C-alpha cells in the first residue's frame, strides 16, 4: 500500500457539493492499495503513519506524531498513486489493486485507523472528490508497505 501524507493546518473533502470529511491540524493521507496488498500491509501502513514523527516539538524538531498531538487524520482513497509512469505520456494503472480489493482495503484501513485514533475522517472510494488543504510547511512524505514477496522479487 502507498500513503502520501501531508502535514496540514486544515483539510477537507467534498463530494457533489457536500462536505463529507474535514480536519484541523493533522495529516491528510492519500491512500492507495496495490496488487498483492492484504490487510497486513494496511495494518503496517496505518501503524506507521500514526506514529510517523512530522510535527514539531518544543525545539522545533520533527519529533511528534499525529497521535502525540491528538491531530486529525483525513484518509482519501487515490488509486492514481500506483500509476506506472515510466514510459509514454499516459499512465498505466496496472500496479493498482482491482477496484473491489482497493475498496475493501481502504475500508479496512479506515476501520483500523478509527480503532487506534480518535479523530479520523475520510473521503469516498470511487467518488469524484474535491480535496482542499493547507499544507503546513510544506511537509509531504511518501510511505509504502509492500508484500514481502514483492520486496524480494525485484
């Protein structure tokens, strides 16, 4: 699975003109399931992003996680993160999980995050969404958890 996380002072997601999720200070996380991903990869990714230290401590160093600051977490499904852009001028989405698996893993990740963190909002899988954010920093990180066999097959 892939997570593109952005430290934000606020973020929101709207579908068909209706606000469906919003947070103040925290992380906006664009989330993508890849072929071969399982709940294990989702568990690893959620655990890592909840403990990833991207918020400043008293000394101004990135030593606090979203859990440490009790910040918001906005999860937004985005299969385009798995795009293969190595050739041509049109991306291939072959590396992305099939829609039914992607939806299942996104919903699982939401449930897992909510069981571990108090402030979790989300986008809607398969919907055309408008995502608004104020990136704080800017601070943006790419996190990825891959199935073990994918790691060693390259």
